[in-house]
């Protein structure tokens, strides 16, 4: 049976936070097998109709339609984000929050859908989201997807609130947090929300805004560590369902992102634990 995550990890870290239905018939297979099939789709990017269900399930194999039904149902209910926030809370001591990085990412959207529009620089339709990572490069939060014809500062007050709310729900304080961001975020509309939350915005000065001799805080040594977020992008791109967006709904797209957050973090924690012994 192909596995993206160990069965034990899925059963301990994900399954307990999937709500049980009070109506209809319960699944005829263990939930960890359904989650594993969804993770296979996340990792390989295979079409739902081509899921090798006979290889992904044990005694009884669900149809690909059933796997897709469960995934969509859990996406609509916000289960994957809720699972991630609970995992972030449980393992918050394992994340390095000495500083965090914020960056936007445009993903080609090959079938259109919600939060999608033509982006000239990419010469195609894209969707754009903001991602926050810890010092190790582990993804910890994302904004709502927006159409690719908007830059990273579009609706930044609302989107930044979505990102920081994930930390707050996981009982992670933003007070005193150091945040790296590139010159594209050098704007009052971004610095002011950071200041309101007690975040030290270490934003590279944008020469287009005039003189770089300003009073705002900027630490070049800290900013140089921002390379970690580029490593994060490479990790995320290794999940084929995220490299190109085929999901036409924002709920499905966010679901795969949060699942990738979980897999990346759990594998990182597993490596750390092995080194201890």
C-alpha cells in the first residue's frame, strides 16, 4: 500500500480531528485509508478518476468518487484548516518562531475557477496567496487565495488578518514577532497592521518609494535569512497538486495547502525525533 505518511501519524495527528457524521452511513473503510488516498492525490497530482484505489486500500477499496466526496465534504466544512490549527497548537514548541517570513506565491490555474485571473508576468491565469513560514522554512499560515491579477499588497489588511488569525487560534502570540518581507511589502498599508499587532516588520526598503534612508526598522542580517522561504516554495512544489492548480474552488485549493503543511511539518518532526535516538 502506497503511503505518503505513516499510518500511525495519520491516526494520531489527523483522524481524531475529522468530525464523525451524525447522518447517513459511516465509511466502510478506516478513515486513515481515506486520508492516505487523498494524500496520494496531493503528492502525485493524479486525476481523481485515475486514483489507484485498489493499491491504496486494504480489504475493501472505495471508488475514486467516494474518496473525492469525502475530500470535498471535509473541505467545505473547513476540516483541514481546523486540523492544521490544532496540530500547530500541539507542536508549537517545535516551530522556530525567532522570526518568520512572509511571501506571496502565484500558482498557474489551468482550469480557471474562484480566485483566478490573468497575470501578465506569468503569461497565464494564476491564483495568488500569501504564505508565512517559521525560521526553519516550515509553512505555518496562508491567506485566502485571490485572483492573480492582484499584487501581494491587494487587500493586505484583510489577508494579513487571516494569516495572523491562524497563529492566534493556535495560541501563538504575535506580540514581539520579527517578520521578514521583501520590498513588495514596503508600504504603510502593510506596516500599520504589523505595528497594531506588535509585530516587528523587517521589510526591505523599496527604492520606488524614494530614499532608503528612513526611520523604519530594518535589519539586513535578519533579512538575509529570508532564503528559507524559497526552500519552502520548493517543498510545496514537490506536491504536484500544488505545483499547478486544477481545483476550481478555493475550498479545495486551501484544503490541499493545509494538508501539505501537515505532511511537511510531521516529516520534519519525525526526522528530529530520529536524531534524538
